C-alpha cells in the first residue's frame, strides 16, 4: 500500500452513527482505512452536535474547517494527503477545486452515500402522481450536478448495485470510475446481535428512521393514515413504536396512545429497540441507496415488511427477511401474518442472516477497495487521461466555482 498512507475526509456533517445510516456508513469507512494502517483526518465545516461520534477514540484526528475560506488551502497543503474522500457530491463541489489546485496529485474519491438525484426524481414523480421512469433522471438538475461530481473524481463509492447499474447504463459512466461498496459488516466480530430475543419474548411493531428525511416522514404518514388502521383491525391490542432522530412538534402530534400509534423519538440504541419488537415496518414510497433500518432489522433478528424501494440493493433474488409489498392492504396483511405465525417469523429471521452474509460481508470488499486505490495511485496519469470529460469538467469548475467561492470569501470579509 502507500508508504505513509494519509487520508483526509471532508464531511458534510460530523458522523452520527446513532442518528442516521449515513453516519454508520462513514464510521464503517473510517474503520476500514484505520484497520489498513492509514492516518486519517476528518474535517467538516458543520457544527458538532451532542450526538457526534468521538473519532479521536478510534484513532482519527478531527479538524474543523471553513467553507468559502482560503484557510483550507494552507491546511491541505500542510497535510499533503495521499487521498481525499468527499462525503456527498455537494462537498466535492465546495472543496474539490481547492484540493485539485493545492494538491494536484492527491487521489480524489467521492462517497455518494446514495444517488440524491434518484431519490429526488422518485419523490417528484410521486408528488405529482406519475409513474417514475429512469429516463426522468436525465432531466433532473441535481443529476447534472451529481454526475459532474462523479466524473471530476478519480473514483466514486456506490452503495447500491442498483445505482451502479443506473450510472453505467443511463449515464454511461465508465466502470473504472465506480466502485460498489455497500454497508460493511464484520462477521468475525459478530456483527449480528448476540442472542436476540425469541418470538415469544417480543411484542409490538416498530418503525425507525430520521424524521427529517423526507422518505421516512412520508412513510410515517402513510402508516398513520392507511396501513396502521388495517393492522389494528386484525390486531386490536397491537402497538406500533416509532423511533427516529430529530422529531419535531408535528411528529409528536401524530402520537395516539389510544390507537397504539406511539411516537418515541430518538433511540439510544437502535439494535436494542428493534430487537424487542416482533416486526419492523418500513413502507417507503420513494428513496435511494440502502436503507439502514432494514439492515439493522436483519442484524437484530427482526423480520420486516417493506416496499420495493425499501428492499432495493439488499434483496437477493426473491429472498427477503419478511415480505415486500407496495400495496397497503397486502402490506398490512403481511405484517399481521408475520406477527402471528411463529414458523413464518423464524424462517424470515434466518433469511435475514443469510442476506447479510451474502451481501455485506466486509471481507468481500475491503481488500479489493484498497487494491483499486493502489492501482489508481500507481497509474494516476493514465487513469485521468482516460477520463477527458472529467478533466474538462474540472477545468470549467476551476474557472466558475472557484471564482464564486473567492467572491463569497471577499464579501464575507
């Protein structure tokens, strides 16, 4: 690997693994590079919250930075990282040109988290009551920004194999610019919850997810208005516990103890609360990437009912740790069946463990990622020559985003 491997991560926010799947993903990535012996500096212009992960505890340095401020130029010149990882495309837009200008030989990698343009295009189609088609993406302004960012970088990490296919087939991105890297679970250290409660020791349904995230909020409303009443009709005494970070007043106003619809707010330990429930419900009508709540459900031995959007990138063939349905009545019926049928429930639980092993085993990805990065480092010149459109986009970015940032910096003074 590199002689003195040095990685700078520029984060949109400071990682909060207990608040979002994106936070968990970032900590997994940091741990992967730490285990490989890299020196890591994590930087962000965001303000830390009380839920921010203490990176210093696992051996990564922390460095606050400013946006639209030339102090970053001196910081990165002094650090001289071999590799910079941008957390989401908008961070590459803000800092990519500074990295290229001050450290031109530094490898630039984008972690997309999910395809934002895919999520937005699906949401827009849903909002106007139209069927979503992949060709819709070509009309999205966000897609133009996102694809430009991917092309400007030397490599982009793609969390879903479905999104890999979209990037290659719809946007015709060359495969050498993409690397499929889903959630990374270390089964040698027991990623799955040890001795989860058995069927008889569980009760209630559960839903979990950051309430600020539009797909999650829409799912809560769909459950409240249509799905939960159907379940309650069959299971009058059942309760649904809804957990999630950043609940607002409008979220808590949905809580109804008489109806068993209970808004609980932030979960201190997601796996723990999920493992106490019999079934996890995730009726997502739009979204992108991988749904951390469904991975957590499988990790904690909790069968789930979700939609085709929820299972995307996790499902393998027709295998799922529960049921996939986009129809509210079928969704509710499946939830009731899972809740009552022990044999069905236990088969679904076992399927969840098998899915995780086949899909997200760390050992399948860590070595190949590090080798891919090493190959790019050894052949950086030829790698970039093969990506003329990317170099053209970098050129124009240096002459537009750069001067806009300089203008903002002067204005701020």
